[in-house]
C-alpha cells in the first residue's frame, strides 16, 4: 500500500493542471510522511512526547506547548505525527493552488524532495507550514503592493515568529522585509556576496556568541570538511542559477519576487561552513521555486528547458541528500527506509 501511495506523488509531472491529481497527491503526501514510524530522528521526538520530556525553551516554546497539549488529551504519538503532517500539507496545498494553474506539477516537485525530511523532523515540519504561510502572505500583501500597510507587515512578522517558535531557523525569513519591487538585482547580489565575505571572516566569533543565546547552536560550532562545504554551496548555487536564467525568459511580478527571494538565500552560504542543517531553510523556499517553475511555458508535450533543468536539479537533490550520502556512509538510503518503515506496511 505504501508503494501505491508513493506512486501517487508522480502523476503531476504528466498531468500538471489536473485538479484530481493535485488533491490525490496532497492526500498521498500526508499519508506517506505522516505514516512513517521508523527512526532517523523520529524516535527522539517519540520518546520525548510519550514521557512528556518537552523542554519549554524560548526557541521552541510553541512546539513544546502543542506537544504537551496533544499528549495530555491522550492522543497517541502516531496520530500526533499524522495530524501535524496533514495540517502542514494542507497549508502548503492551499498556497500552491492559489499561486499556479499547474498545481499538480508543483505538488509533485515539492513532494519528491523539499518535504521528504519532514517525515522525521517534526519541528522542521511545523515550522515549514507556518513559514510557507508567512511567505505567501508576504507576496500577496506586501511585495505586490506599492504601499503595504504596517498591519500587513505586522501579520508577516507574527507568522514568522510563530514559525520560529517551532524551529528557530525560521527567523531567517524576517529578512524578506527587505525584498521589494524597487530593488536592483545586481546591487542585491553584490550586497549578499559582500555580507558573505565579511561573515566568513568573523563566523567563528558570531556562531560562538549566538550559541550563548540559542543553546541548540552549540553542536554547530565546529567547521565541516571543505568538500562538504563546497558541495553544499554548489547545490544551492545551482538552484539560484536555474531560477535566474528562467526569470530572464519569463518575467512578471511573481518571477521578480522569486528571483529576489532566491538571491536572498546567498546569505546562507557562510552557515554551510558549520552545518547542512541550514539547507532546511532553503528547502522551505523550494516550495515557491517549484511553484514558479510550474508557471513556465508549456504546450502539449513541449516543456520549457528550465522545467527540465529544475526537474533534474530536484531529482538530483533527492539522489544526493537521501540516497548517495547514506550509501557513502554505509547506511540504508533514507527513501528506502521511509518506505519500509511505515504503518501502511501492516
């Protein structure tokens, strides 16, 4: 049964505008991710949930409160996991449907990489739902407006701060307040790279200082190997290159927002010196890059080159992060592990 559900995530590539495929994919995605019952990191969440060992730390206060509430009303961890997954998928599906006619295609892209890790990372899962909602609000109410009101900006900030209460990495999205229609792309690139250079020079001091306020950062104070850093940077820059080239071919308000937002993620590059966990921030944004790619030109079986390139990037990301790295480290691929440790297997 789980393999049938997983197969239902792919029809959108063939029937990009099908409402039936879109709704089927959304339900299948909730089932595939929410029904995972293996480990990876899920046992840590399960153990803390069942014993109510939930730390009420500032950077995860809302997650702790939600977990404590569900535990105290007698909800099993399996149902708790599924409910959080279903809510997140529902939020993402609504945002996707409102932004593109090719919603089934966008959902297939999102299902096959960006959301995969959330099957065992519950804080990232819940933060993703709130972050996607915040970014959707930013585009709809702030970016497209010539004079966005203070109330719209306040709502955006509240949504980002709520997401950060599930996972502190969501605080990055506050920077979207600097994403405006009047920004010049090349000036933005120059500023991002200048910041990266300065941050690289003082990163040790910045990270160790920040770790004094966010305890979770203590594990990320030691640099990774140079090959790991370079591969991670190349992975993100490849996505930026595809979006940049596609934007030159297809320009509108949404493409301008996507380009500026994607360039903003150049600021993550110095963080890859210490951890690949920061890639989760960019994976949240990949919900919107998938939506953008879905809007590119298509006539019958003739598909935009940039769709093909992004498809290759998406599946290459899946293969690298969830298959190759596992095999290289002598462990089972995360994709296979997800499918073989599932409640639908009986």
